[in-house]
């Protein structure tokens, strides 16, 4: 899955436990009628992917949805979800689709005034 939007916040890398687990949070604001502020976690070596990006930059983030089950000491089971990023790239609002050339505006084309009804049906069958 992917999320596209503008970087609102890039957190500092946090380290947890004796094994050195690393986590870094990114908040992306989507560009839609009701913008959403989506927090994405980058973990371990993926934390370094955020070094090249800054607040206000348009990005496309590839994500995985993660879910886990946890039982508290009283035996109650709870469920948690997280959004984990694994790739980030700059996104340009004006960039053409990959592999397709840009299309000239309609004003660049001349209208076809000289259509002849006999020329219109040029199908071979």
C-alpha cells in the first residue's frame, strides 16, 4: 500500500531495550477534501531512509499494516495496529505518470475543419 502527501513531522530516532531496537516516526498529511494526518513508523535500518526528507516535502510512502495481540496480566486480550513504512520517495504533483510522455495542452492542437463525410468512413470492411 502507499500513502501520498506532505511531510508534517519527522521525529528523532528512538532506541529501546538492551538489543538496540530503533524506531522513527513520520507524519504525512494527505491532500484530499478532509486531510488526514497519518503517523508511519520506520524501524531498524529503515530509520535512515528519512534522513533525506524534510517538513513540507511531497512524498510517497510504501507501507505495511501490522496487527498484534497482547494479553495484560489480568488475562484481558487487546489488539493493536501500526503502520510501518519500508520505502519513501519524493512525489511531484506535476510529474507525468512513469513511462508516459507529457500531453500538450488542448490549445496546442488545431481544430479539424476539413472533415469530408466520404473520408470519415475509411474502415477496410
